[in-house]
């Protein structure tokens, strides 16, 4: 069962809640009875974050492992899929 504290309790008992993370991997924070955040023990965070390559590294690994020509996929098929315009930015167009 996940330990749960309201935001008011968390504000008033922060040090004790952090101390609870020594015995539980995560603690849920609620506002008006609804979950709004999770506190994680460092070990739990490191476990969850371990082995995550990130988008660019994953993309590079994919490109290195997949030969589009071997799969009979013409790279030109991807041309024109991305809109090259800078998009709308109300601040810059004011």
C-alpha cells in the first residue's frame, strides 16, 4: 500500500515524510483527496531512471540497426512529412 499525505500534512511534516522514504520507495501527495505528486526514494528514482537512453540515443540506435534499403523502404517516403514553417508564435508576430 502506498503511503499518502495531503499537501497540508506534507508542508507541516516534510522532514518526517522524507524520513519515511527510508522504508518505502514512494509516497503519494494529495490535494483535496486527489493524487497530485509522488515523492521517490533516491534508490527508487535511480532504479526507474537506469538504462534510459533518451530519445536521441534511441533514435541513433534504431537508425544503426535498421537498413531502410534492405526493408525496401525508400527514404524519400519521409520527405515532406514535416512542416518546415516555424509555426505560430503570438509573441514574435505581435
